[in-house]
C-alpha cells in the first residue's frame, strides 16, 4: 500500500522556501528602519546641493534665517566704515614712517572693505539667504581679491627689506595699532559666529580677513617697539609683512 500524500495545508520549511540572503520572517523592523536612516543620511548632503541650498536651510526657521541675515548686513556695514577709516590711517602711517607692516595692514583693511561689500551683496537678497550658488560666487570673488592683495603686500615688504627701511614709532602709530587690533579682532569674532550659524563660507572668510587685520595691527606696534629697544632687529617689520602676505595668499588659494 502506497504511503498517503502529505496534507495540502502543511506549513513549508522556511529554511527551504526562503531565498538566500533574505531577512528571516522574524527580523525586527527596527533593523530595517535603521538601515533606511543610514541610507537617507548618506544622500542628505547631496540632496541639498542638488537643490542649491546651504545646510542652514535645514537648521534655521525662515524668521530665524532672516534675523541672522540682517545681523550679517549690519556687521558688514560696521566693518566697512571701521576698516575704511583704519585703512586711511594705516596708509598715512605707511607713507610717513615707511612701515611695511602699516602698508600691509592698510592693504588688508582695504581688502576687508571689499570683502564686507561682497558679503553685503551676498545677503542683499532676502530670498537667497540659503543660496549655494550665491555663496559660491562670493567665495570665488573673495579668493581672487585675496590673491591680488597678497601679491602687493609681499612685494612691498620685500622691497623694504631690500632697502633696509627702518621702522619708527610715535603716538599716532601706537593709537592706530591698538585701535585696529582691538576693533578688527572683535569684528572677526562676530563674523565667525554668524558664519557658523548661517553655514556661510563667505562670512567666515570675511572674518578671517578681519582677524588678519587685528593681528597686523598688533604686529605694527610689536615691530616698532622691538626696534626701539634693539635697533639690530630692523627686519621684523618687513618679515611680518611677508608672512601676512603669504598667509592671505594661502587662504585665498584654499
């Protein structure tokens, strides 16, 4: 007698029916959701770039973005007024005292005026506060200005070193150095903070330029005071000018 056939309602063995590599029926849904989140996070930045938006578009609410945009505009206007006055004063010191550092600072202050003007253009359009294209254009222009400015600063500093131009110090030089050092450093800190919130490379670059201006302001005083106490260190002023010029050039290329 032949054995009876297996009942039709018999449950098949999952080890035989299930395709290789598939998750078992009892796999937790949490694992699948975690894999989905990982895949989405890997494509998140690319999605923002495809839409032409900065990362700040996901961090800030519309009214918050506009508030920080207005702050960036105010800081840029203040920076233009302050650095323009410092540039005129520094150029005057450079001509009167043949100071390479003063000339370098004056050029950097002029660069700060231009970079702040570019930031003004960057945030002049309220609808483009998160625009990646506008941000890219501002950074390209800033990079070109940085390179041109660094060339002028280095040439002037090397010329003064070759001619053995000696620095001099007086009350006017002291006042310009201290004032520019303090104001530019404060402006740099504010720009760095706003640039971080708005994820703006242009604002951070503008802040770097202000920071360089602050360092150069103090370096003018340092080189003059060192020469006053030790006349053999006449080259410090020109050397600082070369260093600042190369630093600006490296950042502009970056």
